[in-house]
C-alpha cells in the first residue's frame, strides 16, 4: 500500500488561498485546477481533498482525511473529536453580535428574551449560557445580516473581518464573542508512518512561519557602539560582526523578530547604526 496521507482543505475562498499558499511555501508541489476535488503532490506523500469548510472537521474525525486546515470557528461549532496540531496565524476573524445601528446598546442584557440569527448556534448558545442570557437562537445558513431588516431577529451573530458588511446592512458590532484563525487539525488515531509524515509537514510549516515572523537585519556601526547594538539585536545565538574597510567600523548581521526590530529602531539609530537593511526570510530552521 502506498504510504500517503490525506489533508482536507477548503475548496475556495480566502481560507483556501492562504492554506494552499502555506503548503506551496513548504515546497510541496501539486495541481489544483478549477473544479478539482482531489489532487496528489508530486514531491511529498500527501493527497489533497478540496471540501466545504464546514465539512472538514467531520471528514477528519471520521478518518476520511488524516489532516485538515479549518477555521477555529467551524472547528468549535462542529464539536468533532479531533486534535488541534497547530495554529497557523492566517484567516483571522472574530464572531460577534450585532444589532441595527439605530438601536441603543447598554450591554449584553440587551439580548435577554430577543431573537438572534446565526450560523453558529453552538458557539452562541455557549456564550449566552455563560452570560446567563436567555434568547431565542434562529439558525440560518447564509445571509445572516438580512435577518433584522426582514423581522426575523433583533440581532445577529456572525463572522466579522473588517465590519464593512455589517455597515452595508445597517448593523453595528456590539459584542465580540469568539476569536478565530486557521488551525491544522488531525484525526485522533494517527500513528506509525502517518505520524512520521505529519512530523515532516509540521517541520516545514514551522520553518515557513518562523521565517515570516523574523527579519534578517544588516547595519553598519562604529566599533565603540557594538556592545549597545548587540544588546538591541541579539540574534538567534549572537550577531555576526564583520570589519568594514573603513577603520573603526563594523558590519553587524542578525536575525530578530519584526516586532522587536521596530521597538528598537530608534535606539539603534541613536547608538550610531547606519545603512540599516531589513531583509525578509523565506525559511528559518532552528
């Protein structure tokens, strides 16, 4: 039997694009033409199943797919028995309560006894129960934003990214109840050679993610300032220091997180750093 694992990925949409981009950055080659529901990599033992995002947790739980990439919102809503292997850092959004923008809102008690339309009844029910709010939940599969304007509900609970869709439908966000991002999930019974392949995939994903969150920094500095500059950009082990042709100056090379660089940029300049270059890292193996 050919040793190959299956991964379920959303067949279209932003989550699909981000998921496939990550996989390609891991050096895994495959063809995913329009309308294709399956594809096998040409250089890694993995087969792709292109599915609806809300079907992915079930396929993984049932063992049809070994792995899946899905939003945490769908994972929690479906409540299937799977293992979350890794948060992937993309397709971030939030699940929020919203009401007509002309309504006054003083707190979660607003929803007591009211009707709320949503595609996420479990998450919403758990939240309301935790807040001791009794409301009627109306589950609808799409176009949740229209519910208040047609008299179906006084509020909605739906996924929000920028908030522009709410505004276009005369709604305003009033409570954030759940934060979501893409996660890599696995069937609970993966073992043996399947686990070995999954470990190889995780190794590649980690290398790509570490590269994205870090930058390669090069700068020139007067030798008398090296100790200060090294303290500001310590690097993975320590920076590389190379002498310049100009006496009394050195070139400093280091890898640091992008956030750390921006926090320290003014201190670096004040210490005498010049010609600062910040270069993206494609992969990073530690």
